[in-house]
C-alpha cells in the first residue's frame, strides 16, 4: 500500500533523499523560529509591561534582514550554499543559547543587563532571516530536477505552513506548563535538530561563476535586480504577491476584529489566526496531486483576485464562522499564488543567479509583510476599521486588473513540463 502511494507522481520529490533532509530542516527551523517569536513576545511583556518594547521587536528584526538580504544573494551565488545555511543556523543556535542563559533566574540577568540581551538575539534572528530566505530558495533549485520544481515548491509550502501552525501553539503550551527556561531550551533543541538535518545532506559541488572576476559586488547585485525587472514572469509574480499582502492582508487587524466586531476574545483570535494556514495546508495537499502547470498565469491572477474578494467579505462579515471560513479560503488562494510564484522563480532563474533573484524576492515579501501591517494600521486610523480592509481588498483587485493588462506574458504563462 505504502509503496503504491509513494510511487505516485505527487510524491516524486519525497523519493529524493536530500529533499527529505531539506524538508526536515525547514520544518524544525520554522517551528523553532516561530516558537521563539511567541515566547520572546510574552517574555518581554512579562518583564517590562510596556507595549513599546513589543513594537520594537519587529523593527529590530526587520532592519538587519533588509540590510543584508541583497548582499547575501551575491555570496549565495558564489559560495557553497549548504555551508552558508549551516553557519547561519549556528547563529540562530547561538541566539537561542543566549535566551536560555538569560532566562536562568539564579543568574539575575535582567537585573544586570536589562532587556538588551533579548534584543541582541532578535537582531541575530533578523540577520539570519535575511540570509536564509534567499539561501533556502537557491538550495532548493539545486536539490531536485527541473521537472520537479512545482512538486518541490508545493511540498515546501505545506511543510512551512504545518511548522507555522505548530510552532506558536507548541511554544505557548511549553511556556504555560514548563516556564520560560524550558521554552527557550526547546527552541535551542529544535534549532540543533535543524542543523543536523542540513549537515545530513550530501550535495555534489556545482560549477560556479569565477569568484575572482573583476566585477564588483554592487555590479553583481544590480545584475540580479535588472534580471528580475527584465523578466516579465518574475516581476509580475513578485509584484502581485507584494501588493496583495500590502493592501489585502487583514492579519494585523485581527485582534480588533475579534474583540470589537466578532466579540470572541483571545481564544477566537487564535482560531482566526490559524485559519489561513489550515486552508493553505489543504490546498497544498491538493496541488501535490494537481500541480498548477497549465494556464498558470491565469490561475495566479485568479488566486490573487480570490484573496482580495475574501478580504472584502471578511471585512463585511459580522459572523464568526463566516469570517473564519473566509480566512480559510484566503489561505486556499494564497497558497496557489505561493506555489506558482515559487515555481516561476526556479524555472526562469539560472542557477548562477538564483541567490540574487531570491534575495530580491525576499525583499518583496519582507517589505510587503511589514509595510502591509503599517498600511493596515494607518488606513484603519484614517478610514475606520471596516472601510480600510474593504479598501485594501478593492486595491488588490485593481492591482490584478492592471497587472493583467500591462503584463500579457504573465497572463498567458503556462508552466508545462
């Protein structure tokens, strides 16, 4: 039975040993990072009782991530990607060790150093994310054959979403029943397991560009940016994702909807936050067996439109279960976009430029997430909560219409094998 199931084309990449190690690495890495995020937030507020420090967490993490990403892409295209990921994972391991030591009550670290050791770790996490996001994408293209890119992107997506659901939940449970020290120790253990997974890969060296070339680092970074801008499939897919998150996301406003519109409290908020990820996991499972290789451009445009419509419906809903269903569907549509965009990146980018192109993509994604939260807050302040989310959904639909008009290459794209 199992051999018959695994012989299905949907499990093609799972038969690749290095890809299995890669999935294990990404799963434990995602769990550890999101566990740490939840634990740090609770710990900082417990120590300071000051919401300003909570707001500063995102800023301290995002600045190094943005600052290093493009430079990281340059070196990812020249150096051994496995070693880059291994060394960067060691940085995360060091950061989690700092947090564990900091949490030992007998050392009285808070009394001696204040809150700053936690923010040192947050800075290291942001630095690591700026390196790992493009490095993961570049390494994935090196592990599997070209015809398996869509299958690999689907498995990678569902793997990430499962880790994203489990990480915060497990982190909260461990923190509640075992205390902050046990929680930080659990993060350290998960990072250590992820390091073992990446070290377990056996990757043959590939032909690299001549690193001694007189072409400077800024010229090479510019080359990567220009490649994206001159490739309509890439710039179209990246732009759609960026603007959909920038205008269409309602996640930043979920606490307000839960409290003031749906009247469900923190337990309802937790369920609402999980709904998009659950929808994405189910859609990923479907896409394993039905990869979006035909009419991919139209599917991408349709998926982003569906996401925008879900946001409009969510804003207008006064029913908890309808709101949850719409967030669930938004995860459905968003995952179609994620898989197609990831496949486009792998198929249309040569290996010697994959790190730089992936770093540009990470800037698109990272900036849209952070700026999207800011835009949601400002729009809600100026326009009111519900009108601001409706406005964001309408803007998402307008972006789809404009992109469909000005980028016919993306509209007619088909990712056939």
